[in-house]
C-alpha cells in the first residue's frame, strides 16, 4: 500500500504489479494451487518515513485480491510499526467487511514482524480477539526484506536494504516458538507439538551457529500451564 516500499522491492509500479498478480493467480488456479495475496505497510512502512496507510485503502486492497481470485490474504506489518489498538481496529473492520459465511476468517492471515519494540505478542493477541485464527511466525524470528516474483521468475528487491539495524535477529517475523507458547499457555487449542517445536528452535540455532531471538527456548514453559488447551471458538 506504500508506493515507495512497493517499488523499492518489486521495481515496478502498483498497476503493473496487479497485472502480474492476476496472471499469477490464473496460472496457479490452472495448476490447482491456491494463491495468497499480501497487503503490507498497513500500519507503517520502513521506507518514506514509515507513515501508516489509511485503513480503508488497505481494506480496498484486500477486496481487490479476493476479486481477482486470491484464496487468502496475508495482512502484514513488515517493520513492527503496529500497536495493539490499531491491530484490533483494523481486523475488526476486516471481519465486519467480509462476511464469514462467504469468506472464512481462517483466510485472513496475520503477519507481524518484531523489531526490538517487544509488542509482537500483544499485536497477536489483539488480532486474535478481533477474530483472526491464522498467524505466521518463523523459528527464531528468522526473515528479512522480501524477494519477489516478476515475469514468472524470482527476483530480489531492487532498492537498498532498508532495515537499518546491524543485528540480523531483528528483521524477521515474530518467533514461532514464543507465540506458540503464548497461545498454548492461554489455553487456546492448536495442532502443534510445542516441545518438538522448541527442540527444533534450539537445533536451528546450532545449525546457524548464532543466537536467535526466541526467549522460551532458554526460559522454558510455565509448568502449571502446560496442556490446558480449550477450543479456539471458546474465546470469541
């Protein structure tokens, strides 16, 4: 939704990119593949001063993705700009805009980055309370500036790398290990084996040879809160 962020990553205009998206969706559908559309810089941008997008404009982008055939939508905060009250307001608007009988809430995917502000978990909870059921995280918070798919081939971003922090731990998504333990200890049902995920997080650190961002793989789980899950629908 931010022109500078978009062009710095893709090297083409938004109009050109929408045409690319329509072409890609047709090819995916022909191959029996469901495609996810992304709406990013909703709450701010790492480029051009980081100003947030008008929420109605972001919602228009979501509607356009569905109109051209995207199966689900990734709602992204790529630089950790969002605050919990803004997240709740946005996803409440989304849930009111798109009827659950036509578009299941699971087709709205929440994508938060965490850049040293420590609010990713609060934002996740705000989205959860607004009705979102599908979240993305990465082991150790790995990630960074996106690549793109232009003209049927992957390309790197065309602009300068815009994450200023030299610490590579603070560019990626919220940690899968941490948000999974948060959800588990709130008693919300899920389908993960938490202990195996924590072991995998430790293995990723050993493989990369450096400390990543997860806290729970060091501090562990709260013993008396383990295994008390309740069905997801009970929280709404």
